[in-house]
């Protein structure tokens, strides 16, 4: 295995992680900020409100983006497995 091959595998893995987890984390961040501002404005400090709203938002995003995420992960896995022979040489 060459150093360039290993670096490319790590870069592709990190890019795929960012592509699949990024939208979910971004939605959780936005919903958390909105709920936090609303809780601060209304002085309702209940942790379960924030947790449940983020859970619902991430669940909806999983339903919306689930097929795209799965397709991307399957394509990445197929590319990685097919490139094993190139890296091992």
C-alpha cells in the first residue's frame, strides 16, 4: 500500500462522512438554535422540548434524505471495495 493510496482512502472516508452526516447535523443545529431562542424569549427552560424537536427534525430529514444517503454509502462502499486491488499492489 502506498502512502498516496492510504491518504486517498482516508480523504474519501472523511468526505463521505461529511456528506452523509452534515445535513442531519445542520438541521439539528438550526432547530436547536430556534428552540433555544424561543425558550429564552418565553422563559420556558425544559430540556425535553429541545430534545424532542431536534429528534423529530432529524427523523424527518432521515425520511427525506434516507434514500440518497443509502445510495451514496453503497456507491462509496462499492468504489472502495473495487479499489482494494489497486491499493494492495
